[in-house]
């Protein structure tokens, strides 16, 4: 099937219905494509469906990555300077990926400053199996660049993310974290030491406390007091 079977307006309408329409509209658009493609063979139909599915997946990944980035760096929305810097950093990362995938400077030169074109080229490279980074990984690197150059930092991690990170540092399995099985931490040394000190102090006082005098000692004291003329004591 060739694009000559559809005029430009029809193609744009079908693309809009599939990408941004609801399920019913998307299904009808695909039905139009399939009906037109049947005469060209089932192989062509499968290719069309594959391309549409891949395009939808790439669009979803781009949107999710951008949403994740905007939540991590909310200060971006208030600064045109940071937005421009982020786009510059993104273009550099995409160009680096495409060059590693075998695209030469000659082909990249005309679009080096065109963010939208580079994003589409990067998506096309991923679609065709090139070893390039996912959108989220690209934007994470952009965030690191901005943090280094402008001293901005992502917002604090969510509590669940912090707990997960701490568990990974301690060697706990991810499965336990997902299922909510958290083991209580051992008491800290600082909390144990005062208790031990208190116990040791009590033991020391007990060991050195004076014992009650024996009968022999009492008698000895009475004799000494009588020899010196003192009255009997209360023993």
C-alpha cells in the first residue's frame, strides 16, 4: 500500500484519530486503513498496524518521560533560561545517541538546532532497533547537566522511593518492598549505651554498699564503749 491511496488531509485525519482520539475513533480510523490495505495483501496490513502501534508507544513514552521530568524539576516552568538550557542539553544528548548509532555529522548538521526534528529522528532510530537511550534516561541526564551547571536540584523523593532506596542500600529484596514487608531496624548503639550505663551503675552501688554488722562486731563495739565510759549504744 502506498501513501498515494490517501490524500494528505485523509492521512492527517487518520493519524489524529489514532493518536489523540478515543477508542471508537481510533478503531474506525484503523478500519479505514485496513479496508484500503486489503487489496494490497495481509503483509501490508500487519506493517501498518505495527507502525501505528510503535508510534503510539513512542508517543506515550515521550509524554511519560516529560511528565516525570517536569515533576522532578518544577522550577523549570518559571524560567525561560532553564527551558532553553534544557532543550540545548537534550539536543546534545540526542545527537550523541544518534552518532553512536552510526548517523554521521553530515546528516545531523542541518537539524542540530531543531529539537522537534531530533526527537522524531531519535524515536525513529529506537523504532528501527538502534541502541539509543529511552526518553526518560535522556531527560535524567539533562537534569544532571542542569544540576551541575545551574546548581538546581530535583525535588525531594517521595517517601516510598526513599524507603526503597534505603532497603536497596541494606541489601533487602525488591519483592519485600513491593509487598510492604518491612523489618524493624535494630536499636541504635546510642540508645543501648545509656541503658547499659544505668545497669552498670546500679551493680556498682550494690557491690560497694555497706553490709549489716555481725553479732561479734556489735559485741566488740559495746566492750570498747564500756571501757571508755560511754553509755550502751542502740545496738
